[in-house]
């Protein structure tokens, strides 16, 4: 029987993951900066972005969504109910996942041209042959994506949070080395016609897939250190029916997401560079969520699953309310930062090399006008995890369907009425608005399901965080305007660096300070700790 470890506190688990995630996001951002600097923001990057989206989406359709959403609650229950601490159930999950992911990968590679056609049909600026060539090289990564998610879930249930968060760093390191090799190699990737055997094409595609493989492999030793011993386990598990019932709805959930992303990709490819701009603004928006929101969510998920397994509705509601409030407190200032300084961030960070000022400005505009969706996005994901903890996979799928309908309607609306050069902004706004809808629908549904959710308290905390962030970044914007004029910087990139730096340095601390002044309860422990440190000195 696997020895059960004492679970760490949410704060400690979140803190340890936050450090790893900062490094992961920073290295990921570096790899994306190298990518856009080396190959630009045009057709080549759009094709690479479209192709590398495929393995993640297909993995989600096969098992990824199930493994990250359903596996943890079921593993927690098996840990509690089984004499071996759930080890045999985890072995069965790994066996099943390898088989399903392996078969799915073979089918996906064989159908790569069809998948490309779904993404690029009707898009004037797409290069289907190049997307297909990249797809052949990166689609085998489906297996590694799935196993990485499952091993991470098993480690989380054994209270190991750090390594699954550090693993993507190695993925990013491999990609960075791949881009270095790509840059040093002579020649270019031919766009018309596309040659599958070109060395630079092979290096970029295979290097990307290798990074995901390293991410999965590095977690295997940690599994062994927890006392887990893997062996192939075939046959029927008594919880297969329960798993299958949950899996059906999660698969439908992911299929809806796949449809919406296919539509988004198709719409974005109608404007050269729009898909790259959308993906890069999403990357920037995910940095604060990845560092703060994911760490909080990952630490809360096993806790909520145990509360649901014990039918402790009060504890579950408490965790949900705490997660909602902390999501707002931690992420609202960053949402304000991206709104105020989004264009400056785009110019300062993404306008170098082959991208140019136009590419950087396009990404910055998309970031600034869609940043309002960051907090609703975090709250929506937390709400969905509550349903999964309750072993209810149907309701998240219904909510996803509502979000997808809204998203697709907005995407086609922007395609019809927005200028082509503003399409990157349009698809980004459509995504953010769909999260706002999902957040509101999810809160209402949970109110019906669980009773009172302390919504008033949560709403008041959100209002305080909005006011504090608005005031803080209003002052920061004024300070940045003054700094640019006093320093007399020449050129848009230099001015953007000054603006981005001043807004960040002034706005973030001031926003959190104002929350403390407004006596937001969750900020009090941090204020008390700082006060104790100051008094000691």
C-alpha cells in the first residue's frame, strides 16, 4: 500500500508551484520571442501555430480533458476506498491511456491533411501544405501530452505539486535549443512549393515534439519516489462504468472546444498574422494566470474533491468562494496592467526582428482590448472543477455549449463586419466575452445546485479589486506619460519600454496597496506578515 502523505496547505502548495510556474512562463515567453524574432508574424508562423495547436486539441479530445478534470476526483476516491491506496486504479488508468492515446495518434497522423483542411478551409491567407507538413511532425506528441497530464494528476493526488509545474520548463528549454539550431542552419523553409524533407522544417517540427516528450519523461522518476510502482493492468475495473459516464460528457465538452478553436483558427487565418497575434496575446495573458491562477486551482482541486467525496457542502462552497475571491485579488491588477499597457507590451516585447512594429502593435491591441476576460476565465475554470469534484461532467458540458455558441457567433460577426487588419483584436475579444458569459452562467448554476455561495461577499471583493486596480493604474498611466516626456525617448519601441516599465512598477504595488487600504480580508495576512518583518528591522 502506498504511504499517504500529509497534504500541504493551499498557501504552501500554491507558493511552491508559483515559483516553478514563473520560470516556466518566462522560459515559454523567451521561446515565443525567439520564434517571432526568427520567423516573423506572417504565413510561416501562422502555419506553425495552426499545426502545433492540433496535438493539444486532439489530446484533449481523446483523454486530456478527462485526465485533468475527472481523473483527480476519481483517484482521490480510489485512494480513500482501496486497500492499496488507489495504486491499481492508477495503473489501470495509465494502461488505458497509453492504448487510447496511441491509437488516436496513429489515426491523427494518417488524417493530417483532413485536419488541416478543417482548419484552413475558406481562409485566404492560409498555406494548407505547410500546416500539413508541420502537423505530420508534431502530431506524435499527442501521446506525450496525455501522459504528462495523467502523471501530473497522479502526483497531485500524492501531494506532489512542484515537479509537474517544473516539467514544462524542460519542454521550453528543448524548444529554445531547437530554435537556436534552426537559426544557425542555412537556407529557408520553402512556402511554394512546400518540401517535407527540408532540414529546417524537420528541425522545427521534430524539436517541438521532442520538447513535449521530455516534459512527460522527466516526471517518471518522481512517480517512483512516491512509492508508486507501475505495471500494465488490463481487464475490467468496477469503476469503469463511472469513469465512462463522466468521460462521455468530458469528451463532448472537449469536442465543443475543438469546434470553437477550429472556427477561431479558420476565422483568424483570413488575415495574415492574426492567428499569431491572437496566440501571442493569449500567451501573455496566461502568464499571470499560470503563475497565480493555476497554482491556486491545482492546490484547491484535491481539497475540493475530498470535500465533495465527504459530502461536505459547506467546505466545498468555502473553497469555491475562496478561490473566486483570490482569483480576483491576484489577477485583477494584471488585467488592468494589460489593458493600460497592452500596446506598449506588444511594441516592447514583440516588435523585434521579422515581426516589426506592425506585428507588435497588432498583438498589443489584441491584448489590451481582451484583457478583461482574465478574471472571468479563472473563475469559470474553478467553477467547472467544482462540478467535476461532484462527479457531474454533464453541467460543464452544457455551460461549454453556451459559451461556444456565443463565441462562434461573435467570431463570425467580427469576420463579417471588422476590418481584416483588426481581426486579431476581434477574435481575442470574442474569446474573452465568452468567458464572461460562462462565469455568470456557472455561478447561477452552482447557486441552484449547492445553495448559497456567498456571492455577495465574493462580488464585493471583486468590486474592491476593480476599484483598487482602476485607481492604481490610472495613477500609473499618468506617471508613464510623464516619464516618456521627461526622458525624451525617441522611437516607439523605446517609449513603449519606458511606458511598460513605469506602469508595471507603479501600478501593481499601488493596486495591492489600495486593496489593503480597502481592508480586503484576503490581503490582511500578507499585510500582517510585512508589518512583522518591518517591526523586526
